[in-house]
């Protein structure tokens, strides 16, 4: 028995040593392996397509009616892999890297405005053969999704908006106060310390980040620092959603964390008054990225919403 326990202890020590080696010595490989495992568990595969002028990288998997998902500012397609395992058994999930973000091609900052992204989303849908689909987005992605539904109501069956940006008449958030005062925007980072502060800013309960992933993600943010600053400045002047969404009949589920420091959850009430078929759910003790912070609960709410539409 002692010998058996000794062997087990040695195996555990070996596993810890291998983990530590990859975590600290091979951060890129560690991060790539972790993301690959997360995508595989979610039933998603990395794919590529082309739109005029750009390569677009996306994740695709599952079965059923297509659900196209758009990430937020400074984020990418992998922001959806924690919620995707609950969705792929029911829907075909497609999470894209919008042009300018992730692995997709990079236009100039002046070509990353909301109006430009609407064109890119239309081209992506065409490239993927999507004629009618459900559309979701978080933060900037929610802004794009809502504006796209208003511009193409014949294409979008339903909307899933998670803390969407672009609601100009919502109460001012902590981020809004920072921007108005000219302070450092916590969504744009240059160092590992600033990246940790970003994580703390968008989560109420920040997830554990291995050293390798912290390094790789903070390095990527640093490489994009100047570009992201310029894109953020363009987005500040983007068209508000209120005039576009007034009386929009598209069924919509609006989900917002009540501890969102980036965008005030009062925006949900604004959207509910604009869209006659909008449902609002405020999640307690959740921050700016509900699909990452509470994926199971977020997915359950979405599935219930979709099932409530089945009779329509």
C-alpha cells in the first residue's frame, strides 16, 4: 500500500512539474493548449473565411439554428467558449473574431467603427451562408448586434444582448466617469499589472488565470495598445442605439450584471422601453461579462428565452 501511495505521489509531483514547466517556460504553448481544450469541450472548431479585404477567423460547432456571437472591445471569439458547451447541443454556435480583433485581419482604426462592423457582419453572414439567424453580442458586440438587427430585421430571428454598449441615455458608469475625467481607460492595458486590473474591473469574481495565460494575454493587449486606443476613440463617437431600436419588433433578451462597472445596467430598462418584445434579466453579483462569469446561469436564461419563442 505504501509503495502504491508512493507511486501516486511521484506521478502527482511529475504532473505538477510538467504543469509548472509549461506554465512558466512555454506560456504560448500552454495558452494554446488550454484554449484548444476549451474549444474542444465546447464542441467548437477553429475555422477561417474571407470577406473583401480581410481574413476572418471564427469558432463553429453544434447543431440546430445558427447563433452568431459577437465579442466586445479588446476581446475575441474565445470569450464565448465557457458558455458554448451549454448551447452547442441545441444550436449551431458561431463565434467570430471581428475585423481588427483576435486572429482576423486588421483594418485601420478608422475602419473599426460601428458602421464598418455592420458591413463586416453582413459580409461574414454571406460568406458563411447565413440567411436568417439568431444574433448575440457582449458590450461592443451587443451594440453591433442590436444595430445590425435594426438594419436587417429580415435576417435576425432574435437578439441576445449581454451588457450592450451604445445606450446613450443610461446612467453614467464608473468607466464613463473615468473617460469624462480623462483618466486611463482600464479596458486598454500595457502591463501584466494593468491586465489584472482590467480583469478585476470587468468581473465581480475574477477567474483564476495561470501565469502563462496572464503573460500571453497581457502581452497581446500591450501589442495592441496604440491600436486599441484609436479604436476606442472612434467608438466614443459611434451612433447611439436609441433611435435605431425604437419599436424594433425583433424578440430580444437583454442580460446585465448589477455590478457592471463598464456600462451601467440601467441601460437594460432603456432597451426594454424601446423594443416591445424585449425581455430583461438583471443578474445579481455579476459584472460586465456575464457569459464568462456565470456561464451556466446565462445559458439557462438564454435557452428559456429561445424556448419561449418556439411557438411564434
